[in-house]
C-alpha cells in the first residue's frame, strides 16, 4: 500500500506555476454569525418592489438562454452612462463605459490589457489586497509606494515613484480600501502628469468602488476623463446599490481604452441574466441610493464614537471605518467573533476595519468592542 494519499500525489505532479505554489485563495471569512461587518456590503436587502422587478427581468432573460448574450451589452452601458451623469454630473457616451462580473473582473481586464511580462504596475500601500494578485495573475511586476501617516498620497512622492519605475499601470483607490481615504483631484492630476511622461505610455486607474459614499463636496475623478485619455475610473454596483450578489462592476474611460478591454475580455463574458438584473436595479436608483445618506451618517457617528473612546479612527469616505491602534488586534478580532460580531483583520498592524451596518448592528458592535477591550484602546 502506498503511504501517500493518491489525490495528494496527483496534486504534487501538477505543473503549477512556481509563483503560485503554497498560496491560498483570496477571500475574507464567510461565517454564519449574528452581525456580519467584514466585507463592506450594504446591510439593507432590496425591497420587494426591487426583487419583483429583478425577478421579472431575469425571467424574461431566461426565455432566451439558449442563445448567447449580447456581447457588447450597449443597453446596459447606456444605462450606466445615464446613472453616472446623474450621480457625478459627467456626460459619457456608450463607448466610454465598460462592464464585467464585478469590479474585480474590470480590474483584471485592465491588467490583462496594459500589464503583462516585462511591465510594471504601481500603487500606494496600504491599499486593496487584490491589486497585487491581479499583477501576479498577469505576470506584471508589482511595486508599491507608501501612503502618509494619515493614509493620503503625497503628490510629489507619487510622481517620483512613477518616474523611477516607469509603470504601464498606476492604481489609485479613492476612497481607499481599507482606510476609507479619498484623494483630492489635485493628487490625481499630479499622478496623471507624471504618467504622461512615462515612455511608452501609462494608464492611471482610479478605483471608486465606494465612490457613492464620499462626503459632500468630494469630487469624482470622472471629472478628469475628458482631458485624460489614459484615465480609467472604476465603479461597482456591489456597495451603494446593494447588489453584491449580482457581481456587476464597470468603468468609464476614453473609447480607445474601452476598445482595448474588448480585446482581452472572454467571449460573452456578461451573462444575459446579469445584464437584465443590473438594468432592473438601475431602474430603482432613487430607492437604492436613499440608503446611502443613512450609511454615511452611521459611518461618521462611528468615527466620532471610536475617537471619543480613545481609539484612532481614519477619516472615511467609504462605508467602513479603519480603527486602532491595538496591541493584539487578532485577539480583539477573535473576541468579537466569539461574541457573534465579525469584522475584518486587515490594514496596517494594530488596526481593524468595521463595515457600516444597520443601527442595531452598529450598536451591537460598539457594545461588544467595549466589552472585549474593557473600554480601553489596547
């Protein structure tokens, strides 16, 4: 009898890429607990009116599932362009909008089109932990500069990093995950100016997955699109729209940049059902966006409360708050989980991130945090 499990031996013979050996798949814990505040979801489910419209749209799409979906999905792109014009005041043509299965796939398309062997992508840490994985998966070199103590990006330091590394892709999250930090447009302009000087060209991506949660008066990088054909602004329907389960992400950019993404996308990548669900949700923009103001208010109240208790809390333009500094953040995270509250152990050492939930969920978080830390920021 062999002393090795056959399945283990078979896996050992797979010609897995060397840079993937020993790695674990990305993913936050998916646990069944009373209060889930770890993945920045919208805590409010769609209303019965939205559910009915989505169900009817999906049923209509199902009648044609024997055929491939519209691979250009121009109707959805037109709806998204209309939404962005309303949300940010920026007029866009259908040819300037792209969509995919979540903003993750949109970002992967960008790395496939503009990254690759012999090319470099640049960002500024701490930031979204999937970015280096997009780079890894596309054999793109990954370089990070550092954010400032307040988690902002210094324009001069950013320009210097771009000049040093000559990346083909720069990724800026605004609001940033996990810190919630929004970037001033002057910082984005400085990055674009530096990118314009890169030999061979450089695409700048501003990831606005949490853009709808930005504080009043905070502009969107969409305002810079007309003057910068190498700029892409990504968004998602997962957060503000509460459509995380539908997996719909999109971007706005110059038509030439969108055309480049059409080259690398898989055939018929956006299903007919996904397109129908997204368009149905967009018909209910007013209702779905009505939740955003309440989540913003709860976020600001959470920041204020954490600071009143003596913790540090980063200014946030997203639907989450990064707080610390904890001597043993894992112990605090585990103690919260043991009491039925799941948040995220992410970001700089000593910090934790809590998504904004319903008022009842946030009250439970505050009560439990005080309980497990004995009311002390330690």
